[in-house]
C-alpha cells in the first residue's frame, strides 16, 4: 500500500471531472434571482478537478489510514466508542429528516417535532427526570448548561454561593465548565476504594457550595455507592447535584439517576445512544433536570396538545438558548432509532453486556497488569503500568505498540490519580474472541518488554505516520506530513 496519499488538491488537473448532470434535464436559473449580489462570490471556487475514480479512491484510502470502530477494536476508556448500527444513519438521512429546514412551519414538520418530543420523554423516563433540553451539542456544553441552571436557581433564591465540588477523578471538561461559568472549583479526594472520600467531602461542604458534579459510575468504572449520603450532604446546604452522564452505558435501563439524588444530568447521545464520534462531532448532550429546575431550561421545547406538536412559549426564567434551533437534529434521530430498535430489554442488555465485557477483559489482563481499584468494576477499568515503567516501558509505549496490532490505544494518563494509567472500555457489542485477542496482545507486549524495550519505545512501525511529538503535532498542524 502506498502510505502517502497526496491532498486531493494536489491531484487536480484543469478540465477534469467525473460526473456531469445532463444539461437538458436541468432548468437553467440564474442564482441572481434568489441571492443578493453581495453574497455571491466574485470568482469561481478553488475546487479540485478530478475524476470520479480519483475521488472514490482518495477517500477510501484516507478512511483506512485512521483507526475507527468499523475497522477494529476501539477500547478508549471514558469515551464509550460503541458500535453504531448503520440503520440509524440510514434513517437520519431520510429526506423528511435531512432535507427539512428549521424555519419551516410547524404543520410541515410534525414528524420531526414528534421525534424531539418523544425522545425528550424517553430520556426523562430512563433517567427519572422531569424535563430535558435537547439543544446542547456535546456533554461538555451540557455541563455548562447544568452549571448555568445552578446559577439561576441560586440567584432566584438569593443564595450566596460560588463553589462547585468535583472529584479528583473528574473528566477535564468538568473543572473547565466550572471555571467558564464563573464558579470556583473545590476538589474532593478519592478514598482507598476509588470512590469519593466522605471524610474529605465533609471538610469541603459549607454554605458556599452551589453544587457538586459527579460522574456515575465514576471514571474508574466504579459505582459511587455512597451516592445517597453524598446527595444528602450537598442538599443539606441547598446545593444541587449534577451527574456527568458520560458513563450511562453502564446504567442504562437498570438504574435511574434521579433516585440517587441527582437534580441535573447530561447524556452524551454520541456515547450511550450510538452516534459515530471521535472525529470532532457533531454530537449531542441533552440535559435532563428534576422539577426544581425545569422552568430554567433553555427555551424552547416542543409541546403536544393531543393532535399536533408545537413550539412551546419561552418561559420567563429560562437561561436562554444555547444552540440555534433544536440542537443537532440528525443525532436525535439516530438516538431515537437506536432506543426504539432495542426496546426496554435491549437497553438493559446494553448495560449488562458492557459490564460483563469489561469484567471478562479485566480478568484476562490481571496476571500481567496491576489494576489498583478493581473491586466493583462496571463498564471500564484502569490499569496502572507502573510495574512496566520500572522495566523500561511506559503507558504511552504500550498504547503505541497496540497500534501495530490493529487496535486503537486505550485512554492513557487519565484518570490522573493512577500513575501510568491505561483506561479500557470494551463496550457491549464486542465478541469474546475480540476481547481475548486484545488481552493476548496486551499480555504479549508485557512479556516482550525485557527483550524488546528499545523496539517498543519506537513503536508504532505499521501506521502511515510514526510516533510524533504530540505537543508539536497539535500546535503545528501539517496535514500533508507523513514520515
Ligand atoms: C466524554 C466525557 C465528557 C465530555 O463529553 P463530550 O460530549 O465529549 O463533550 C465529560 N465527562 C466524561 C466522564 C466523559 O467521558
């Protein structure tokens, strides 16, 4: 295989094309009739001129260079890289969904409104919450919405509060959202079981606490089993409980966050409810709340009067809109199809098999790798490669070595409270054989350290681009680089 694929622009030759619409079948219209002159370009767009064959080959080749869930196992912890049934994509591309305009009159988009309405109800049913907004386009934006809701709640009650508590294992977006919304962060330590330390939490909770953000199950894949106690401590100072729902894959259909005392949560539709992700979006992070907060949700939601669906009025105390129109609608369609096609039992199976797969894989790796907080693993677990580091190979070297075997690397160096962490999440759809192959590879890497540490440190060898200086690659993007 030729490793280097030139940019499509570099393949361009003037006058080449691949697909011509028969001019006899098209009514010639001057765009000037519809579009104001000032919006029209002055010269032709600089588009590559290539044949259809070149285009197909170009993008087919590019698609095989990067790793993706359709290619092989993608055990990226925290991100729930699950298989996304193709039927969801097909349905989202129906003309009735993909070709409508958000400014169309209500009576011409009843089907789309019905989906938004029903999906909101389903998400509320699954989480036990009262109302939800489907506007936020990612979990991180959902966090921001949740914190703005807290702000509104406290300002209406005239509460003087400026602090949010988050665990030391929290995802980086949590503290970022806290700072962005003008709160201060207090970090609570983990106990020796990898859960929130109740003793430390007691020290931190006072009347300045506006709320707490907690990932459930947490980023070590462990259920916060003191959750009722934690919620009570926060509620006792009139704080609010926010659940980071990125790990809902472990609970969906089984446990309702509202019953644990959470007031607000986000749901990453692109994680739990199957939308391809990892390429930078688009995503969707609906926020569901209990009745304490439903009046403050971003406007507007969809109502139903028994006959037709309609846009509800703007509530007086709303925090405002956080996305144009109703969010990333195509993602909502995918989530809706996914949920309906699985049904109640299917959704429960998602969580059950996700937990089973993680526990089986953990068992296969236990002999070679140290897993510090291993008791009560749900859908993911975290290895510490500190033993391997002593023998010369770090977590990042193991991640890079896996690429040569056709696996995506797990998440490394997160969560930060475990040295040399490698975070693995196998998801529910992976077969027993895939898990066994992956474990065999991981174990072989460990066994080869003593003879091959210099070799492993230079991996990967088989990928189109070898090991990069990751900071430099982020700061000085060079899409034409290969080496
Ligand atoms: C993915 C993730 C987020 C952020 O969600 P995005 O949809 O990527 O913005 C927050 N918290 C946890 C634990 C996550 O895994």
